[in-house]
């Protein structure tokens, strides 16, 4: 399926969500690529274990399906 991201929902990303059957699906986080670690994107020097802003460190986010 295609997920649309961004402010105007113009960025298309191909995903395979885990469907919950209520209009919601779970996919790997688009920001941290499912790792839950925000350290590569944090300004220098990054502290240890900075959690991803989008997924709060879980590596997964919910989308509408």
C-alpha cells in the first residue's frame, strides 16, 4: 500500500502495514527507519540513547489504512 507523508501529503512511501481491522495499521517509523534511535539526527555531540521524536523510541507508528 502507499502511505502519503508530509504537510501536503505529497510524499509517497510504499509500506506493508500490520492491519488492526479498525482503519489503523502499524508500520516501521518513517523518521528513524524503525530503530527508535534518534542519535544519527541529533546535533553534535549526541547524548547516548536519544529516542526518536515520532515513535517515542518504539520504532513503530500508526497510520490510517
